[in-house]
């Protein structure tokens, strides 16, 4: 007589979180939900936003900033360069 054993096991990893990160994760956890489920439904930014990203967002109508205002800011920046040592 042969016996077949089927085991459906997922690999696991143990991680260490600082208390503030754990509390943030715990606050997102719904009743009966595992921490794995919380992490799976989380979304993380791929890269930090740049000034160009912000300008594109504003030009697309974000926050109601007009193109006239943005053009004025860009024009002013041309005549007000960043100093070599802003802290000096």
C-alpha cells in the first residue's frame, strides 16, 4: 500500500520592524487579516518624485495652479539662480 502526502506550504521570512513601522502596519490591518495580506495590498512608490514630476502634475490641473503662475515662477527662477553655498 502506498501513501501520498501532499503539503501546500509557503516559504516564510521573519523580519524585524522598528516600533513605529510595526504600529503603522498594524493600523492598516483589518479584522481577521494577516500582516501578509496587508503588505500585499500596500502600494509603494517606485521612486521619489522630482521637481519635473511636480511641475507636470501642476500643469495637468493638479491643485488648480494656472499655467500663467507656473510660467511666472519659471521666469523668476531664471533670474534668481541658486547660490553656490545657500548656507553661507
